């Protein structure tokens, strides 16, 4: 049976997904063992009921991220935090010492040359007071630090999981790698 | 050391292995000589030892508490344990607390790939921090013509304080505040650029294990350090060369 794999991004830059795609032709080698059921790379808009491995890039920064990660955790067997944003909130968390309203005001009013109004629309998710690593919100099974982790590291981690092992990445990557 | 200043030779056990040591050596020195790995951050060869970072904690038979290897002198028949589950647990926890206290954003730090904190976290197998980050608000002092002080990255090892006092003899640096409020300061908490006592030698920058002190003009991952000068300098001064 093929392993059901999902990937998603929260507050990140998509660099980890780029690194994931840099696995290149080795993806073909594992293609017949996996089924990509949900990802920014595929069309499915609804998170499936059951996923074997979900790879999450990015930190938890908005109410939308919060709802997403809780839902993912509920329907996922192995949750992988991919990259520094997911693991230590990284660059997105640099706003944490400053109140949210001050930041939004700075970006959309103080520094705006035209249309200087605070953004407000039902489709815009509210920012949380504090950007958090994923494991502060839900339990995480595998951590892959790096900004971004190298394609070799990601491939190794995925291959190990497909073989039924929890990958040991101590010698392969680190914060900021 | 004996009362008359004579140095003795002791025999002690480190992780079950017999080693000999001079009576004026610390447990850390003897462990390193014999290639037992002990992590350190505040220790630096050539500076005084203060036992601040608590990463070099070891077990000594007969002692109820863990002892910092850098400030514990050797003694005859001492039995030292450098590695076990308990020590690994405390070392990891200590390092994680250091990470959680300030804003160590490795990916955009001047010291990325040249950082002792970053390397040690990997060496000790830390892939996430189990305690919540504090995300404190700290300033950056860029008033000095050549150097930058970023409190966000500081781990309060006080290597800068000691090298400036003990080696350069200028004593520009100090620590102000207590506990979580503690921070390194120049002169009486004046901007570094206005510190008349600073000789601009850069020793503090080169011994800083992290990205707290850096040379101006260095971007992400460009802040290489050269702390190798220190043991030579102190050795030469001892011999009055």
C-alpha cells in the first residue's frame, strides 16, 4: 500500500518546499511508494481524513495557521516539522517583541504612500500576538532543522520514514544550516 | 598545589580510565588532554574560569552535587564521570534554556556557521527547544566605529568582560542587572562608541562564541572569529617573551 503523504506551509517563505523539490529525480525513485494527497503542489483543497506523514513548513503566526495545524495533527500519524520556522519560529518570530497592532500600523499606514488604511477583510486571518514553533501548539514527531534543510537531509528523512524508521538527523543538519 | 608551591602528580580516574595530572590542573584541562569530550561555552583557554555556563558539569564520586569541570581542581584518586544520561539531560536542558532566553535566529545571524552555541546544539543532539521562547526585546549597539553589540544573541558567558580586563587591561565591559535582566555593558552603561576606555583592539569580538559581538560590515554568516591568539599571548606573557 502506498504511504499517504501531505505537505503544507504556514508562516514561512516556501524555501523548504523548494529544497524538497530539489530532491529532483530521487523523487521518482520513491514515487511508486507514496501518494501525495495534499500539498501546495497538488490541487486538493481539503485536508484528507487520514495521512501517514505530513510535512509542515513555517511557524504558527495567525488564527488560520492555528486552525490548520490542529486539524493536520488530528488526521496525521507522523507530523514532521520542516525547517527552522516550524521548529523555532525563526524569521517570522522577529516581530514577537513588538505588539501586533504596531507592526501592522507600521507596514500599512506609517510606511504607506498610497491607500494608508489598516487592512480589514473577512478573508484576512488575524495575526496571533506571538509567532510560535509548531511544537508549542501540537506534538511533533520528527524535527528537521535548517534554513532550509538540504535536499539530501529531507530525502534521507522521508526515505527513513518510508522504511518504517524514525530518522536520526543529528549529524545531517542543525539550526540555521 | 602543595603548600610550598611544589607541583605534585596525581592519579585519577576519568570514565574508568586511569590518567595522571599535575596538581595545578582543573578537571576540564585533564579531560581535554586525554580527549574526553566536555562541552563548554564560558571557558576559553587563556582566560580565568568562572563556571558560568554550567555545560561542563561532571560527576565526581563522593560528591552529591554535579561540579563544573572548569573550576574544579584535580585531586589524588578522584573519580570523574564525564558522560552519562543524567549529565546529558542537564547539558541539553541548560543549552535549551540559553536558546530560549534571547533571540538566537541562527539563519540570519552574522555568526551562522561560525557559532559555538549552534555547533554545541548539534553536537548534543538538540533539534528543538522544549521550553517556550521568551522573545525579549533587546537593543543593538552599533555606535562603535568598528564593532557591533547585539544583545539578542548574547549568552552572558562574559568572555568579553574577562578578556578586556585580564588580557587587554582596559576593563571596558561589565555585567549589569541580575537574573533575566542581566546584560553586558560598556563603561557605565554608555554607548560603546562613546567608551573612552575602549582601545578598539577587538579582542572581545574575537573571543565571543556567538553573534553578540561582530565586526561592522559583516553580513549573515560572515562573522568569523579568531580566538586562537589567546593561549599564545598568555603563554608568552608568562614567559616574559
